[in-house]
C-alpha cells in the first residue's frame, strides 16, 4: 500500500499515541502514589499493585486481540479496546474500594493493550525492511513524548485537583483517540488476507527460536523499565526528598532520552546492522544498571539519575530494533506476532513491580537489584541469539 508523506506522518502520530495510551494510564498517576497510599491507608506494595494489575491486563489482552485482528481486521478490535479503556477511566474516580479499583485497573490494561498490539500489526501491514525500521522509530519517538509530559501533567493536576481527576483527563484523551480511529484510519488488512489466517499462527510463530529470543530480550528490558516506573517515585520523593514536580521533571528527561535513541536507530540503520545496534543499546543499559547499584551503596543521587537515564533512554533503540527484527520475520502472522511481543513485554514487569516495594517505600535496594538482574538477563539472551543466528 503506497502512502503519501502526509499520510505517513498522520499515521505515525495516531498510532504512536494509541500505542502510548496503555503506558500513559500508568505514567500519569505515578506522582500521586504517595497521595494514594495515604488517602486509602494502604501499603506501598499495595499501591504499586494498582500498577501491577494494569501490567497484567496489558500482558493478557494480546492473547486474544492479535489473533482476532488477523481474522477480522485491525479497526474493529482497536475501537472496542479503546472504548472499554475510556469507560474504566471514567469509573475510577467514583470508586472508593481498593479491590474494585484494582479490578478496573486490570480491565483498563486488557482494553488498552489493543493500542499497543495493533499499532505494530498495522505497521507490518504497511511496511517491510528499512521502511519498517524507520516507521517504528517514528512511532517510538511519538510514543516517547508521553513519558515526558504525563508525570508533569499528573503533577499539574495534583496541584489543583485530586488524583481522580487524572483519570478523567485520560478518559477525555481516549475519546479523542477513538474519534481518530473511527474517522482517520482506514483498514490496512485487506479482506482477502483474513481468510488465510489460522489458529496455527501461534504455533508457527513460537516455533521461530530467534523470534522467541527477541521476545525474551524485550521482556527483560521492559522488566527493568517497569521496575523503574514502579519504584522511582518513592525513590526520589521518599528517599531523596524531591518534590513531585522535580520528580516529574527527571522522569520527563528520561523520556527525552527514549525519543533521541529511537531517532538514532533510524539514522544508524544504514551504517550499523540491527543486531549491532541492539548489542550496543544493551551494553549501555547494563552500564546504567551498574551505576544505579553504586548509587545505593554510595547514597549518590547523581549516580542514580545518570544510571536511570542510561537504562531508560536505551529503550528507544532496543525497542525499535527488537520490534523490527521480530515483526519482519512474521509477515503472514503479524497480529499473532505482535500479541506475543506484547505478552513478553509485560510478563517480566508483572513479576518485578510488586517486588520493588517489598522492603517499604524508604529504600530502593530492590529497585536497583531488579534493574541490574533484568539488564544482565537481556545481555545473556542476546549472546544466545547471536550464536543461534550464525549459519
């Protein structure tokens, strides 16, 4: 399908925002964690469980969404998913029971996963090879804007209103996205292609060992990211005494790093192989995790800031490269492949997020250790993948 430059830019903006909507449902209310903990009278670990429930939903949703979209197209499941996520956002402000709140967060994650899964499938419907790499880099660059503004937005809302207002705002954004889907996106999976998609797609994709290893790499990298997301507010506000505004600023700077490295991936695609880019990104992320560990030993906020920047920023290049390598191998089963990537992306994060708060909200030793272990895991799988890829 040939697209004009203007159409490509519009799709990158729409799809980038759609893929960011699920993560945005987590990022925007992070500055409110201490407030939620105090207002609801719950532990730090239970507060972080609201994040974990959303992560579980983001991991479970792709199980059905990708396969279904390979049969009926991308537009309908995308619209349904965003609609359900909007309804959850509008219900959260009126919930006073923590368990009902957690249930809504789970459903919110399941529904919003449609945006993550189907944007990758749509990209694969439209592009291959170097064009796919560049388009994924554009998507991740757009996606990376939201980690910059979402905590700042959350802090700004908290300054004048309650944490519940954050979810009302997110519901409003979801409505705009739904309008974009309904009136600004044309189905990219052609009707004749639907007929040939079979349940065997899962078996075919999972039999590709390189693809599975790429999914594991992404899982470990996102495990480090979600450890950071879950614990960084307590780390900087409770341990180092920063204000929620200053914390949001640091969080946003790390988001800028994601945008820069995502764009760098597109530029480097003509000079370095994708595997070389991936290895470089993983090594830099590992160095960052070592600095975070050292910051805990030396009680140095400077080392913590630098280390976390390296860990988070390299996500831009690693994510775009892993996604391109994985999706390019599975053209016939793009929806299924995207689903498996989505499941892998959040599976390790589900384990990590509740462990971050296991020692309370006044230490970040679990955070530093989890990030370190995830980065080591990613490097280990990368070495295995390189050996498997040798002829």
